[in-house]
C-alpha cells in the first residue's frame, strides 16, 4: 500500500468522522472503504453511460463494471436504462467472445 495526502473541506472531515463513529472504524479504514465504493460506482456508471450511448454491448458493460450479465440486467432496471439488443450487438459480441479465448 502507498500513502498519499490530500486536502479536504472541513465538511468532508466532519462527515468522515461521523461515519467512523457509526461504523466503528478508524479513519484510514473508513477512507479506503469509501474510496473503494466510489471507484466501484464510477466503473459501473462509466460502463452504463457507454452502453446507453450505444458504444458498447451489455456484455462489455457488465465486464467493464465487474458484474455478471444478470447483475448488468439488474443495473439497467435500477438505473432506468432501456435494454437494447440488435443484430450489430450480436455480431460484436460474437467477435469479442472469439477474441477472448
């Protein structure tokens, strides 16, 4: 593990301290937990933004987000993103799957 330092607004520090009390965790552990959750959400959001824009298939979005296909379908519902699958998506998925071997 590496150490970094950052400047945070007082409000963030207060909220982190409150979260530490509620979770009974030290600041370092709490910050690692919060950053991990934020990075996971970032990956999911980025993947589903690309899917919504039609740039990647749902399979690719699932993999990018670190989800199963079923998990990706649940994310679509949770985020109110319409499911789409066209011939071009099928062709792209087949090509992608063949290259994964």
